C-alpha cells in the first residue's frame, strides 16, 4: 500500500476540485441558449436552396429548453459550458443578418462556420468585433454584400478566414486588413471581385487561397479567373512551363497587361481560350489564326485594337466568338460566312460602322447575336433576319437603324430575346407582332410615339415575361386599354413617357411595375393589390390623387414602394403585417396627414424611409430604433413637433447614413442619444465611386433570374442649395436638423461622427462654440447659420480640407476668421452678421494682429441648459445696465431652478432697449 504525505494529498484534492472530470460536463448557460434561439428565429429556412443540405436549427428545442450543448452544430467547453463553436454551414438559413444579431452575445466562441447559407446580400455586421476569441471564421458562399468591415482585422486570434464567393462583397485595402492578423495562417478569397495586389509583410506563413488549377504536367485545363498574377501572359507561360497540350486556358480578369505574345500561336491544341477583362493592349492577335482547333474564343473588354479580323477565317470550328468591348476599328470582316458552325457571336462596343454585312445572314446555326454600340445605320430587312432559323437572342443597341415594313410570316422564328434599345426607332417594328416565342422585349430609350398597339403581343401573349418600353414618347394604350392581357408578364417598365390616363392595372404575376414620370391622374384602384407577386412598385412623378390603398402594405413580397411627387392625401396606410418585406418606402412630396403608423415597425428589413414634404402631424417616431437596418430617415418639411428624447432610455440607429428632420417644430436639446447610436457615422470607410445605397431584389422571368438593382434617391439641402441625389453614394453620411427650435449647446459627441459629409444645424437656437466639429475630417458642407453661437471660429476647422461649403452667418461669433486651405475660398456671405468677426473676406480688418479685444461673455456651468435668445448687443449699448447684467450673469450658476431669472433678465434688457 502506497501512502502519500499529507501535504501532497491535500494538494491533489485541491487540484481535482479545480479540474472536474469529463463525466461532469457543465450544462449550457441560459443566456447563450436564449441567444441561439433568438438567432434561429431571425431567419427562415429555405429547403429549396441548392446550397441547403441539412437545416441544423430544426433540431433545436422549440422553446429553447434543454441543454444547448447537445444541439446540432453547437459545441460547448466541457468545463465552463460556454459555447465555443458553432457550425451552421449548409443549414438553409435565409434572411438578413441583423447588425444586432444575438449571435454576437456568444463572446466565448472560437470557431464560427456560416458557409453556404443565404443572408440576402446583407452587409457583414460590425458586431463581429465582439467575438474577440474567434480563431476560425467561415462566411463563404453566403450572399453577403458591401465592404468587408475593418473590425474583422481586430480579431487578433484568427487563424483561418474564408470569405470566398460573396460576389457583391468589396475588399478593403488588404495590406492594412491583414497587418493586425499576425496569427492568420489561411485566407480564402476565391472569386471575390476587385481584388488588388496583396502585400503581407510580416505574415510569411500566410497562405492565400484563390481558384487554383491543378499544377500537374501536362495540363489539359487551366482556370485562373479573377486571381491576381503579377506580370503579363509571357511570364505566365514561362512560369507554367510546357503548355503545348493545353485544351482550355481561362484567365479572365487576372490583371494581365501588355501585348499578346506570338508564342500563343503555338498552343495548337486549344479548344477554349478566354482572356477577357484584362488590359492586353496592342494589335489584333493575328497569331490566333494558328489555333485552328478553337471552338470558343472570348476576348471581350481586353483593350485590343486593330482594323482587321480576317484571321478569323481560319477558325472554322468556332462555335462561340466574343470580341466585344475592345477598340477594333474599320468595317465588318467578310469572313463570317466561313464560320458555318458559329452559334454565338458578340461584336458589340467596338469602333466599327456602316451596314450589317449580308454574309451575317448566312450563319444558319446562329443562336445569339450581339451588335450593340457599333454605329450601325441603314435599314434592316426582316426577311434577312428570319433567315436565321435558330436565332434566339438579338441585341441591337445604340444604333441608327430602321426596319423594312414588308416581311414574311415569322411565326416559325425562335426569337425569344429582342433588345432594340436606343436605336432611334420612331415606331414599333411590325415583325414583333409575328413572334410566337418572344419572352424578353426591350424597346426603351427610343423615340416611339403614339399609342401602344394591341397587335404587339398578338402571338406572344402567353410567352412574354419581360417588357421595357421606358423613355419613349408613348401617350397611352390602344382604345384606352387599362388591363394588359399578358398573364405571364413579370417585368413591366413604361416609365418616362407621355402617358396621360388613369393608372393601368398590371398583369397578376408582375414583380416589377414602373410607370413613373408620366402624366397619370385619378385615384389608384385597389385592383392594383391583386398583383400578389409585386416586389417593386414605382408610381412616382405623376398626378395621382386620393388615398393610398391600404392593401398595398399587405402585399407580401413588396420590397420597393415609391409614390413620391403625386397628390395623395389622407393618412399613411396602417396595415403592415408581421414579416413585412419592405426595404424602401418613399412617400415624399404628397399631401399625407395624420401620424406615422406604428405597424411600420413590423418591416424589420426597412432601409429607407422618406416621408418628407407632407402634412404629417406627429411626435418623433422613436420606435424606428427597432429597425436595425434603417439607413435613411427623411421626415423633413412636415409638422413633427416636441422633444425627441424625453421618453427614450435607449436608441439604436446603428446603420443610419442620412437623417433629415429639417423644417419641422422639434424643440429641446439636440437628440444626443440618437446621434450617439449612429455607429456607421463613426467609421470612415474607403471611397468606392461605384457603390450606392440600393437594394438588389431577385425577380424571376421565365427560367431566368433577373438581378435587378434599385438605387435610393433623395432631395437634400446641401451647400446652400436643394440638390437632387438620383443616387446616394454608400459613403455619404448626412445630418440635417435645420429650421427647428433646438436649443442649447452643440454636443461634443457630434465630433465622434467622423464620417459625416454634410451637417446642417442652421436656423435653431444653439449656443456655444463649434470647436468639437474640427474632428470631422471628411466634412464637405457645414451650415451653422442663424443660431446664437458665440466665441471664435476654431482655427482647427481650417484643417478640414474637404470642406467646400461653410456658413456661420447670423450668429455672435468674434475674433479672426481662420486662414489657409478652404477658408481662403469662402465668400463674405459665409460670415456676415457676426459683429465681432474680422479678417478676410470681411471688410473689417483685425486691428491687433490676429487678435481683437475680447467682448463681454458669460460662463455656463451646465452645458446642457438652453440660454434662450438673448441679444448681447443690448448689454454693449448701455453702460450701467450692461455692466450690471454682465456682472450678475458672470457669477450666476445656471440650473433649472434659475430659468425664471434668465426670463426676467431678457424682459429687463428689452425694457432698457426701448
């Protein structure tokens, strides 16, 4: 028998008490169980998604009871019971990832896998920074959009990060992004757009995973699409060695530059070559004449030049040729008649001109033909067009052509897609009425006038899915028809015409209906709500009147509702059920009354709400804080009133980009709690000139999905003028609280909103100095006019190098005007009616260097008090009275109990003035 000394025995017992055995695992914590259930409830499960394999959350307890550590996909620490890993890959999740998702309450998590789900193009939330212990993060193939938030780079424990194939996702500066991730070993970025050169100095162990080919020898197929490879194509060939047996070479969008090497003509076994979307430059690749086995050749958008395509004559096995989007000049080649097997031909966006060559109509197997933006002219004979018996798609855009009116019967034509956009057409081509398989019809941006004839869809009534007649001179439908007999139509755009009639009712399956910018009048019939598939409705810029049909709010799929600039009156519909899909609502510039309906809080995905320029009489709708995705709030030019924060304990406007409360009757202090919750305004993100606030609903026409895009528009008072933003840049952050009755000091926390581009606080009752605004380094427009601001203009404002509009007129500022940078460009109107200001551009010069004698001032102990509208010039006018009031106010500690004294002082001062 072995005995232990007493001190060792006690030590062993103590250590065992610290480390329980695996047989006594700690159960899941209630707060984490609740967080998981709430996360589950925030999504739907879509088993029809091709990525869906197993909806793991279905196995979770319906009421949240039980040990969550035993739930499918959840792993807990055996000792603490805390959730440390969550694997919900391919779990059929569908919905928007909320910025405040309860997922971020699982702060002990070390591994998170959300791959192969559908988060509906929501941005990656900033809240990932809460998960500071994460080592493995997989968000691939999950339909995220926007820019990857920089907070991901603050997850210092990360070892593996996978962001592959989120195609709308934009990368930040990757050099800065990975600099902090010193422990990162794997970074997966396959098929991400706009990827730049990646420098990872200090991260020598990092492996970057792109879509890589098999590097064995000999290679048969090589796909390098959307990767960044230094050097040009010659470097590629040298590095890869012998490619003589290569059948397929795909290097699309790889940042290649320079001219094509003649050695490429040696790849004689190539059947498929795609070098599109590179910067190849140079003359036409005549060496390609040797690639006689080619069946597919794609060189679109590669910056190629030259004036001949005669080398194509040798490529008799070609089935697909795409050389669009280059700088090829001269006339059409005559060699097309040799390409008997050609099924697809795209020549668009080059510098050719003249008539369409007659040899083109001999390509009997041609299925799709793209000839847009080629400076074509002349008359097209429909008889020639219908010689192409297999033709299914014809793209003829930006030309100056007409169609002969005599033609043969075309009912046997297979033509399903017809785009005659911007072709200077003045009438509908008659052959359209003979097409029996037409699905897509685009005739927008022409000069077609008169009424829309019924014969247009004589033979395609059942097949037509898509019709765009926008931007023409159309005045109505034949015989004033208001119901269209197109039972399968999904997309209907008749916007920007001269339609002068009542609102036509769209077919029942329509998903997009745009009839904006016309002269429609009368009331909107409730029959509109019978379009139960409607996702996007735009009736803006007409003369429609009456009330808005309440049933509009209950159309389940509706995401985009724009009724601005009409004559609607009455109240805003109050029927917005749970699960409301609306993401954009614009009811501005009407005659709406009443209050903002509380049921809008059911529209959890709402991003844009514009109710401006109406007659709404309501207090601030504080419940908008529940809409975590909200980016734009426009309540301007109504009759909103009262203080904003009296009854609010907590606000959350995390994603807010634009807040416009101007021209109302709000009073009290500036809404500090609201502004403090605007987290998106606190982070300066990189400028992306192509990114705009928008939604991207998926529409379904025939067997094709339309990835449509609707950008948000808004009218804002910027730089002293009313400006129409047809598109709102994603980086544009703006606050307009002008023309209200706000009082008190400008809160210092506004200086934390560092991404603000526009700030308008004019025409209020604000006091103090704007010194805190000097930290708004990207500010472009600042209007503080018509307030009661005192003190000097902070010299630090001169460092705001983007500032192009500045107005502090009609205040009580004093001292020298800052010099240098933008301040040297501002006119005197920016500073007028500030009796104490001096220096350029004002006529009164500073007498004592850059300083002037200080004017009498006062001290305030409580910065949050409003000091009313005292005219301090009165105190300078009367020696005895001014001195007395100045002494009293200098020593007065202002609080709520002494408001009566300020009121009495004002009355007394007015008496002295009289």
